[in-house]
C-alpha cells in the first residue's frame, strides 16, 4: 500500500508518528506506533460499541452527542489550532477557521440527522400495502486521514457516520499524532462511550490487515490516487465499500469579468489558501484571450507580493518535491516567474506559463504555492483545457454571462463547479470528485448515505 499522502510528511519512516518542525525538518517529538494487540483492541472496541450501543441509541441521543462535539471544537479552537500549526505549519488564524468549520459540520449533522434518517416512503406501482426505505448503520468504519486539514478531514468523515450510528476507527496521518490524540480526547469528553470513536497509531501493514478484517464494514480514505487505488483494491477483495477523496488539479476558468481586480483576488484565494496545499485548490488558470494579458499581469503582481507572508510547506520534503516538479515543467518549455528560491520548506509563490497541455507536468498535481496560467481562444478550448487532466475534483468558472456559466458548468468533468466565487464550500454541500479524484461524497445529505444500509421494508397490507 503506497501512502503517498504520508510521504509528503518528510518523516523517513511512514510508520513513525511524529511532530516534525515544518520549516526546518527537525524532530520535535515521536510517538510509538500501535502494537498489533492495540490495533486488534481498537477494532474489537468499535465492533462491540456498534453492537451494544450505537444500534440501540436513538437519533436524538446521537445528535445530542454531536452537538457536544461541535461545542468542544469551538471551546478548544485555540488549542487545536496551535497543534495544527505545530504539526503542519498552517498559520494559527487559518487553523482556527478550520476548527470552527469542523464545528459547523458536527452541528449541521446534529441538527439534520432526524430529517436525513426519517423513513422514505415509496409509492407502489401496483398491489396493496406500503413500502419505505429505512436508513440504518452498517457497523465499524475505518477512516484514513491526511495531514493538510487535521480537524476538517476527520469531521467530514466522522460527523455523518456517527449521526447514522456507525462507529469509527481513525488512523490519522503520521504527521498529526497530537491532533489525533486531541480529537480522541474531545470525543471522550463529549460523552461517547468507549469504542464509538477510536484513534489508533497504526502502521500501513496493520491498516492493510484492518481493511480485510471482518469487523470493519467500510473504509474512507483521503490522500493520493496511488494509495487510494491500493486501498480500494484491498477493500474490493473483501467486498467492502470505499469512499475516496484523492488528488485534484482544479481548473479556474475566466471567460469574462466586469471587475478584474476582484477576479484576480478570487484567483489568488483559490490557489494560495493553506499555502496551496489543498486538493480542491484552483491550480490551472485558464483565461480568455481578450483578458489574458491583463489578468496575468495583475495576477503575477499579487502572487509575487505574497512572498513575505507565506507560511512554509508542511515539510522540507514537500518543498523539494514541488521544486522538482517546477524544474521538470521548465525543462518541458514552461516559463517560471517567482519571488525567489526555495529555502528549506519555504517555497516562494510563483507562476508557470507556456506549459504545453501535452507535457507530462501538466497532468501532475502541484501541491503548493505555484499556479499554471494559460490562455484560451474560445469557450470550447477553455472547456477542453479544463477537462484535459486525469483529475476531476473541483472547478471554478468566472463569467458575466449567466447562461454561459451554466453551459460551461454542464461540460466540465468534475464533482464540483463553483461559479463566480471561491470559498463557497459548506457543511450542507456534497464534496467529492470523479475520474482519478475518487468516488463517493462527503458532507450534505449525500455524506450520510455513503455508509448506510438503505433497507427496504415492504408490507403486503396496512
């Protein structure tokens, strides 16, 4: 199993759970990986909690516990944000925003669980009686989480499934042992019985065995496409459902604007939030010919001006990998404009232009503060460029023509399209992709359906 999402951490052994200074790469503190007995105990606890507690607990009680989790996220936002900052370098103010967004997700499912889990009647085509769908939990689930959003990624997976009545075994990224422990304590303090939410510092071999373990009924993974493919293969051999949220190379299409400065600010926000370390960040900027030069000039000015205040990447290794990607793009004929040179984990923001769509570099995900900008001669060419990637997570369309916006949104091969705005994600909006960005959805009504037994109950007469 290739945990590429963990290799970005910069820890030599991907099975070592450790806090590593993001800027310099120095080890701050290491945590021992779980023993085989501990992993077995975690799976057993989750399976027993499901059988003895979750299935017998009312939706109202589960909602009450999720509300407590939401409140504790808000109360501990500063503490959790400091941990995130230590582990992966995210500025504290951004980390607080992540924690508060996580709180809103738990609160959303607490407030809507009763509606989402209400029986769904089915109108019969013939015969007497009734039929309806009843959504029920399926058991203990395994979540394998990445490092770039240590609280938010967990919330997307845990909140809907705890609302439904599934139990959670959570394997966090080796870079995030403190976040993992803090979240475990938070769920315990919220009142969840032992086994409902279990953190485990598992190795990749232990996780491979856990996927096949009959006590695990489903797997959710966020990370690289290669690791996702191997996890899905293992789960498939055991006939278990998987939800995968993998990489992205999201297009940001600009076809027209009546406020160039605002559009460029949106482009900067789309690319550089979390220092560009987001799967659904805008990465490829496709701009109509008639505004390309003006857009590129203003975009370049704003991007280069960000250099002094930009946080480091999550590790020195991550910055080195991005540097190698940029060098390959330049070797393929691209021009790179940047505010400076890489220093340790600090990678100066920059822009690639002139990269051929046929270049192998164009198919890669740039996980950091580098944007690709190219021109489009027409709407159709813009769509072709947008779809010319193996990924299909999110996308952005900026235009003053509402009909054009809907026309282009229809044609883009992606799980999400955001029109004339960035940062529009919400707890109520389903999140996920197509193609090599994975399958399944998190958040919204769709998120609670992924690991649900949609049981048909049909009676012959009332």
